[in-house]
């Protein structure tokens, strides 16, 4: 197993369903969890793609992994965004500017700190959340620093502070269930667009967009439910975040449930089209993607 400063021999655990492997060790001050992608074979050199490490006492800010809990007491795995790789330009700035997952703000030693969400330990989606996070680290590492700089000069001076809308959904039975699948949906949609040869991008404000290297032409806002607050947020974000785009841009709300005819008519009337998805084997499948992509 290789990393920038050397290599070592280890027996790893591999998931064929997720196509990632993990090496686990105990260091002097942390639990070390190194991840790789692709099936490992005995005697074959494999490179680490990312680490999610946790301090023994939880107070070491130099270690990127953090456990936190939300208001309902559910335990979350978070990451500070510090990544390495031995390549110039690869680090926290590159990762946080290009991360397609969720950011959460947590209270750490009486102050607010912004983290990247790895996953919800109680969620049935936790394994795929971890795999998605590791694959996101690899995707960002493969970007050249030059390629990630903003190509759309009219967006550079656009400032807007996003409001935090409800992230928690409650089952009808009253049992609290937090799946936090936003990052999974964003990444799967990005892959579907790339399979169709679209140029894609994202930034701190916009979940996902397609572009023709000079201009954004499609803007996507992804939500994990059709709760009223989510619809409010999506409509507002699509309209506000499209303001700096000089030419007409197609707006899409990506949601898991069919809208009723009245809401659908209103959204279409203001230029917002829905793209629906459903879950199959923990993967979001986009039902009407192709019919909506043509401008």
C-alpha cells in the first residue's frame, strides 16, 4: 500500500458492492482509516485515495475526522476537508471549493466550525455515504488547480448567504429518520450528465450546472424531499443563483416525489422544470432526465 512518503504491507477489507477498500490502524494519537478504490489483489501495490481519521480524545484539530451529534442525538461523521496527495495545489482549499457533498456547521469548543458531511452512522445509507465521500476526494484530486478556477467572470463578484432550511425529515409514524442523501444524489446526477457528454461544474452556491466552457446553460437544485420548506428553498435558490448568469439558463429542481398538477403548473410558469428520481438498491434513478435536458 502506497502513500506520498512511503509504503507498507497490510491486509485490507474490500466491499465489491461499493468498490472501495479500507485499511485500519491505531496510531499514537488517532484511529487511522485509509481508503482505496478498486478491488485489491495480494502482492499488488495499491495507492491510498483518502483518509478519515479520528482523534482518541476528539480534541485534536489537526486530525480531519470528527464525530458530532445533531439535535436528535444521531451521530454524524464529519471531515474538516484537509486532504493530501503529494501534488501541488491539492489541499483543503481545493477540496472545499469543489466538494459536491453537504457542508454542516457544528459547535466545536464554543465556536462554529464548517465541516464536510461524511455520513450519518445511523443511516442505512452510511456505507454508500462513505464510499461517495472517498470517491469525491479522488475526483477532486484529479482536478488540476487551473481547471477549477472560475471560468465565468460575471459570477466572481456575486455574493449571497444561503439560508439553512430543514435538513431533517420525520416519518409519519413520528420516528425521526435522517438519511442525508443529498451528496449521493448530486454525485449520481453528475455522473449521468457526464455519461451524456455534458460539461459539468458546481460552486459554493450551485449544486450542479452544465456549461459550454463559456456560459452556464443549465442549473440544477437537488432536494431530498418535496417538503414545503425544500420547495421554497429550491425555487429561491434557482432564481437568485441564476441572476448573475447573463444569458438565459434552464432551471431544474431535482426531487424524489411527483408534484401535484397545481404546483407543477406554477413552477413551469416561472421556468422551473422538475426532474424526478427514485431509489433502487440505494442508487437514485432519474426517471425523466433525457426528456428535460434538450433546450
